[in-house]
């Protein structure tokens, strides 16, 4: 079973930046696609960004050009650099590991890290 631990959230002013991390336990991290999702109060969980085993990326339209996902397979960690943050980015951010067939989201989730964008 995979354990995912997110960190790096916090309170930031509009226009600011935050960098999130998600550390995965276990072996074989490099063989799985990874993704970030977010869930705001009263809203459904939504896709934010993904990175494939080959390093290809994709983003939700709402964050494209402002967020950047990356991974370090030597550290079993996926990152989310968030720039030009807006109040509507406020949410709990969660990472997930894809399935062995490449489906996202996978069955494993971290506990999430709170991001609050407010002046």
C-alpha cells in the first residue's frame, strides 16, 4: 500500500506563491503517473495537474500558466509550484498516484494540505 504525505500549504496573499510537496512511500514511484487535485469547501474534488512517468504534464485550464508540476524520482516526491495565486485557488490540495494501467486518480490519496489565498 502506498502512503502519500503532502506538505507546504499555508496562508498567502493574492499574487503570491507556494510550493507543495508530496512524498510517496514504497518502491516503484518512477513507474507511476502522479497528479494533484484540490477540494474547496462545498465543492467537488477537481483535477489540478498531472505528470507522467515520462515527464509529460497536463493542467486544468484554471491553473495553466500559473502552476508547474514536477517530480524527483530519486526522492519519491512530486511537487506543485503555484504562482500568481488567486482567492479561488483556496482549497485542500491532495496528491494521488496513478494505477498500474495509468488511470488517474488512483486509489491512494494523501491527507491533503490546506492552501488559503487571502489578503
